[in-house]
C-alpha cells in the first residue's frame, strides 16, 4: 500500500497527514526535552553544546514550519472538498483563527505553565496559525495565484524590515508582527512574543496558494480525475529533484556569504549601521564559524535563526523536509507511518494532549524526586542543579509518549466522527 497525493475515500491526502504526524512527533521530542531534561547550557550554543544535544534540538526546528505550511494546504483542500463559497470559507477561517488565538492565550497558556497568573502572556505557534487563518479568511475572494505571490513576497522580503524591528521605539503591533521578545500591553500586561506572526503568515499563505500546484489534478482516465502532484507524489521525479537541488544550492550560497558579524550583536549599533548593512546580512541572523572540531563547525553552519524565521532558516527546513516526504511515501506500509497518519488527522487534539500529558507527568516525576517546583515558561526546577539524565534516552522516552498520544488520538478520532460539524471545525 502506497500513500501519495491521492486521496482516501474520506477525501484526505494521507501523505499530508503522515507529514503532519511527523511534525507532531518532533514537537513531542522537543517538549519531552523541555520538561524532563535539564541541561546546564542551551543545546544550540555551539561553544558549550555537544552533537547529541545539538541535533536533538535542531531537528525539532522542522516541526513548526511543517505544521504552518500544511495548515495552508489543508485549508485549500477543505475549501475544495466542501465546495465552500467565498463567504463560507471566510467565515470558517476567521472563526477558527480567533478560536486558536483565544486557545493560545487561555487554556493552552495554563497547560504550558500550570499557573493562574496569566503574566507573561506567551504567544507561540498556535497564535501565529490563528493570525494566519484570519488573514487567509480576509483574502477569501483573492485568487490562489495572488495569495501564492503574497506568501512568497512576505518570505523573501520580511528580512528587509530588520533595521526597523531593532528600533527601541517601535509600536506594539509591529512587535507582534516581526520582533521576538517582550513588550508591555494595555494594562501593563507583559506579553512575550515567541512567534512573530508576519513570516508565519507568509508561510501559511504559501501553503494555501501553492496547494493547487503541489496537489494539482489531471485526468487519470475516462470519467475520473485523480490528483497527480510533482512534490507530494512521493516519487523522485525530475521536477522535485531539481527543486531540491536548487534550494540546496541557494541555501549554501546564502550561508557561505555570511558577513563576519552577528545580527544579535548588531542591534546595539543599529542606528549607525542602517538598512544597507542589514541588506548585506540579509537572512543570516547567526553567522557560522570554523572550529577546531569538524562537528562544531557543522553545528555552527546549521544553526540558523528561527525567531523570527529567517530566509535561510526556511530554506533549510524545506531542504531537509523534502526527503522526509519521499521516505514517508516510500515506506508507507510501516506501522509507524500509519501511526503518523492517524495522529496527523487530529493535530489540534494531539498538540493539546501532548502538552498536558508531558507537563502533568513532569510535575509528578520531579515531585517524586524531591524537587521543588517553580512553574514558569522555562520550567526551572528548584534544587535540581545536579539532575542530568542521559540525553540519549530522550528519543526513546519521546517515542513512548508519542505511542500514548497515538492511542488517545485513535480513540478521539472515533469520537470526533460523531461530533457536530461546528465542533469538528474547532477541534
């Protein structure tokens, strides 16, 4: 049995579900590390980290871009599947978008922190997706091609605004759009922007606008039309290989043209540098440096800025995601692939459940170890400075948690099929 861009009887593209399930597994891997593994250094700090710690964190960078991009594709497939009018599509996307925004700042915030004190309000990937769906809904009367062009332009040009983003006097709404960090909102509430929404909106629009090309139909025989896609077909056809090689070449070219300075060190002198220098450093927030050890040099080269996602970061994610698409299609008969498909069909439920499960178990686990618990967004543990479990256990533990999430998702999927349409839209 081979999955591809072809749809099952329920109208779903199983390869997309499998890729989304893979993204959820990466989230489980990352958040298992966050809740259960206390490191005395940041895993992406090349000067202190080691290859296992670095790559177990680095690979999870793929999760958010995959999740957001597939949200756009899924919205386009949903519009086609239910033959939605412009008004109905707009209503659905705006309603779901505001629901996700509300969920992020309310009960998802509580699950992340287990605190009733809502400060700081942390805006993460669900908030960014919600904003993207609202924008997509407002563009319901715009052609797919125009939305595709808008997404491409945002992703290509958003780094040109970096010279403005590092200005201390920028308004709050621009901080939401393009600045990773904190600001004080109305009522002196502290807001922490982890996912500045502008580039993520661009990625979602790219998924929606490009869905027709990635999953375009052509006649398969008299009286029938089956999808035949050049990227999501799971086949190594010449178009996908050429695209993959082209992305790799552009990524290598941009990465090797790094100027010998770091954007994060640039902000202090931004007024004297101006937009010209920003353009020279375009997309390269973290420069790479050669180290005596080959491993650290590779780590430095692969360490690119995700907050907000730079152009080279997104190119890197596409470059490494395309082989995963081909592998999922090639080994579609494996039990793990079928697990990914099922979890990928209920992504919001899986996201919610994995956070609740990991945080609750971590709370119990550290209490049993006799640690104090200071719940905050970074999950520091009191009195646990010497705690350091073997990091190589992380994939095994994450796989165990993912299997539990699969079992829960399977039960939920059965229940969801009997839900009212409005509830399925929200969940």
